[in-house]
């Protein structure tokens, strides 16, 4: 991969595996709005890199990712809807497998990107929390992602109450793939990524595209209307409601 270097993403290569790290640990791995293009651009770069077969997504330090820093950003509902429809759509359309090493806190866009992974490995200490309702906001990505993973009834319970759940519970109900002991998620992700990298790329990528057709169908029917509800209901002012979305 070549081109303009990124400011908050770090890319490392090991054979056919590329590791993408949110690399701003002093600020909970948040990015500024002007840097958000990196999250879509890296998908394009990885898609075009023929020698990259698998992607690992993780965070530096003790946090996975707390999303975008909305402090002092002027809120515009139409702009937000356009930005996040495009951002999530890029990751949904990405055909190469993504193994997520969830090493710490994930909020807002950070949590959504983690749950868009294909295999999600979380350290034991990680808790999952859709913070929208507790912050007085509508949960768009929770309504989009959680029901397909855990079923509608369970999704309603956790999202409507805003109840945090442990990594162990998340693995039990199917929100994530596995829980491992603290500090081991990246090692486990590397093992799985290496296994995926040995398979025929066309088979893996074609199967992922078929599986993600469920998400593509739900993008128009659920995600876009849900994002419209969320953003139109927010006040037209500086945005910082703790979810990073």
C-alpha cells in the first residue's frame, strides 16, 4: 500500500495480513472530523492491494476506539447522514475478511465498526454498551447491527435499557465471536487471520460478499432511515453526546 500517510491510523503488513490500528491512545483513539476520510480511504487502499488477503482491526493502548471527536463541531443533520451512510457503507461493501481484536472500550462509530467485523475477538475485560438512549439519542447503528447478531428481543432489551454487558455475555448471545483472556485478543486475531490468508481469496471474498448481502439489504431498509431519525432528532448545535456518532 502506498500513498498519503494517515494521521490516526497505523498500517502494518505481515505477509497477506494487514493490521489497521487506531493509533491515538492518548485521546481514546478518537479522530477529528477533518480526518474521517481516512476510514473510507483505507478500505479503498486495502481493496486494491492484491497481496492483502485479510485485515486485522484493533486499537493502540487500552482503548479500541471511541469514534470521532465532535467537540466544537457544528452539527448538520444532512451532513451527518451523508457522512455515516458513506462510511458504514464502505466497510459493508469491503469483501476482504476483517478480524477485530477488541482490546478495550469502543463507543459510537468505534463500536459500530467493531461489530461490522467478520470475526470479533474481545478481551475479557471489555464491556459492550450502546450508549445512545442513556445519552438521550436515538440508536441507529444499534438498531441496524444488534438484531441480526443476537435476535430482536435481546437487542431491544440491551439497546432500550442501555445496559452494559460483559464480553462473556456478548459471546454467549452471539454479539461477538469469542472472548479471550485480557491481552490475548490480538494474538488470537493473528492466528485466525493467518488461517484465512491460506484460503483461496476468491472463495473467501465471494462468500463474505454473499453473507454481507444481509447487511446490504438492511442498509436501505433499516440503517439509512434509522440514521435519519437519529440525526434529525438531535439539536442543531455542537455535538458531544458520548457515543462518537
